[in-house]
């Protein structure tokens, strides 16, 4: 552990750090849960997790260099449809990725009957402590909520951010001061509108007021100043002297835009994907989506595939079976780009017609008619160039001979 902390139940500050989060410079406690009340944080976590959760999740098998879909294996149904009886594959992945992004890791216990995997049960990473045995150097996970110790082979533990390769690093805690400022900014805006968008100030007068006059001012004048669109009427020669700063003087909007951009940068999400359209250029949005998928979503998908492949299959003697989150459909881009890509792959014989149809979520052609690979007639193997040239020359000579005979007969 990089940090040791003794928690005393008599210490109010320790209680606050557990339930509300650690205090920030802005004064607002922040933890992985409270940070999600910031709309930009919530949307960043949601857009990445739901994007990855929408990918087809396949179980593949590679034998003698040939890859095939291992859909008949019982684990395939767990990954594709129902990892656990309480939640679907989409929800499972969405929660797992959200935990990876905010807490530094996502966890799920491998449920088994004998040697057969029957499911994956999500666990709260906040309740799990990774422990390396000093005697055996084996890695265990201690769940202090359930008071349970699980060997690393029996726990899916997808580590996304870490300094030592064992203990997760919370991005929320790492950036809690910046997130605390964002939360405080939201509180400031709420208070500003709650107070009628008027800045508090003083009422000045040169005369001494009676108790009844003060009560009248409190009930009629001060409350009138707080009404949206209302006009305050000042009696007794009073003058209002405001204090503080207006929204524009406090640079509220500019600072809010900076905060949104900063949080998006923290999670690797383009600002327009969370509804922030300032300076958005939709002429390049497709390239931005591809960049988002490649640089933000793909690394999380790779981490999940790697952990599930090792813990569920390779470590159990199934060296040829592996997990695959399929992203080809999203990486092909817009309709025109997909059409050009499919045409090229089909024309070069890389894909057959059924494989192209599968990328477009279409069924294969009947009677295996779509399994024939097509290649251009002017592209052949170098081994057959001489034979092809001789055959072509013979055909040309035969045609010339026929033409000469026809001309002679005429």
C-alpha cells in the first residue's frame, strides 16, 4: 500500500472522508460517488461506458491459425447475454467501465460449479483491498464488506489506472481539487438564482428608523428586491449600496466553460459529446469520433478482453479461447467511408460477401452463395504470370487467325 491511514470512529473528519469524500481546496468534499453530481463527470462516465457496452462481445477460438466464433461454448452466452441472473451483459459492462474510469479498477467475482464458470458477479472496488502474500507472493483480494478473501485467479479485476500494477488509482481523487471547484461553481450558480439574481448589499439612510419602520422595510422593500423582474421601492430617503460581483464580473460563464473542458480532458472525451458545443466543428466530427474510439474506448476494451481471456480461459487450460469486444462497425466511419472500405475489401478478396453483410448487421446469402471470394482478373499470383501470359497470347493469336480467315473468305 502506498498510503496507510488509521480511521477512528471518534474522528468526525474520518467519517466525512468515508461518506462525503475528502475535502478540497474549494471546500466541497469529493469522492467517486459525490463527483457524479457534476453533470459533466456523469456524462463523461456514461458516454464511454455505454459506448463500450454497445459493442458485440464475442468468444473466439483460434486453432492452427484459423479464428472462429466459439458461440457453442457455455461461457459465450454469459458474455453476450447474461453474465449474472440479475443483470444483462450491457449493464454489466457499463458498471464495470464506470468503475474503471472513476475508481481505477472494475471487479467481478467468477462464479463456479466445480471447474465450470456459471457467471460473473459485480463487486464494489471501494470495498476491495488487493493484498500480496509475503510468503507465496500470490495476489489476493480482500472484500471487507463481505469479509471474504478471494485468490486473484477467481476474481476479474480490470486495473485501469495504477502506480504499482496492483493498487488502483482513483482519477476522481487525483483530480478532486479541480472537481471540487466545479461542484462549488454549481453551488454558487444555485445560490445566485435562489437569491433572485440580485447581489446582496446595504440600505443606507441618514435618519433613525423606528422598529415599525424597520419591520416594514424587511417585509416590503428587502423581499421586493429579491423578486425576479420586480422593482424595489425605497422609502425614508434610503439608498441601496450593493456589494460583491455580478455574474459577468466573476467571469462565471468563461470559468464554467473552462471547467467543462478540463473535466472532458480528464476522461478523454470530446466536449461536444457531453453537450458542450462551444467551438464545436462538425466538419471534423467523424474524425473526432474515430479518435475517441481509438484513444479512449479501445484501451478500456483491450483491458477487459485481456483480463477475461486470462482469468476465464488461458489460466484454466484453454489457451486457444479468447474474449473479443468487436469494434469494427464503429471504426468504419460514415456510410460513404464504409461503402468504400467494403468495396475495397471485397474487390481484393479479403472479405467475401457474407463477411461484408455481417459487418453491416445483415444475414448471409442463402445456400452459401455469399462465401465465394472475388478477385480482379488482372491480379493473379506471380507463380502463374508466365502461364497466364502464354494463355493470353495464344487466345490473341487464335482470334487474329480467325479474323484473317474471315477476311480471306470474304
